[in-house]
């Protein structure tokens, strides 16, 4: 006799698996070609869909959909990344979170609230530390409030720097285990 209820964890995981990544691999974005010499080596194209998956350019990260500019207080100096680097680990050093897309530490200096506002007390910037940005982007579940509060909001699928491991290996192992169990039970 088959105990159908034993298959529920497998079926539930198949139905509730939201962490399967984007259209493109992590670190890549749809049709966001960036050329720094070798233009064709950074993209993988599908001619039937007229779509390319390209490595995210410096100043950006990607989670498989669009390229997303690094929030103020962070930067990215490499291509094809899923997160941004901290401009500073000093939690008292504040940056304009909406000064986005920094590619190096020089751009980080420009994003500092002290550089953006000077001594003005009525400066219209949202100042946070790099540590705050990292905490928001590494939180689980995603900190949608942080991402939607930016001047250029980040869609929920891009609102995380945490890796999105493929569920495929676990899924295949669960199917294998269920098949083996069925074979052993039904063989008797």
C-alpha cells in the first residue's frame, strides 16, 4: 500500500520553491552588455529568444534579471557580481544611499553625506552607513522596505545579496529517495 502522504514534503518543496534564481545566472543580467575589451566573452545569447545574459558591469550587481546599481555606501569594481562591496566598515561614516552605481572608492568619497551636503542642516539626502546597507541587503527574508524606499526602487527579486542556490540537486535527491522507497515498498 502506497502511503501518499509521505510524498507531501517533496510536492510542497516543488510548489514553494521561490529561490530558483532569475532568467540569467546570478551575476548576469538580461541584455545589459558592457564592453571593456572583449565584448563577446561577457554574454551568452539565445537567438531564438533574441536575448543575451551578460555579466553585470562595474557599479552594478545582478540576480539574473536586470542590472542593479550599487546602493550608496557600496561599490563594485568587477563585472558579473551578485553583490557590492562596502565603502567603509565604520558604522559612523554616512553615505547618501541614493547616490548609486559607484565603481571604486573615489566614487564612495563622492557619496559621503559630508561631501554631498557639506555643513547644511537641510540637506535632502538619505544618509546611512555601509554596514546598514549590507545588513539590509543580506537580511532574510529580503528587506523589501529598504529596497522600495530608494529613489530608484529595487524589485523584490533583486533585493538581496544572498546567494540563491539552485534547488535542483536537492530536488533530484528527494525524487531519487522517493522512487527508491516506492520500489522497496511495492516490491514486497
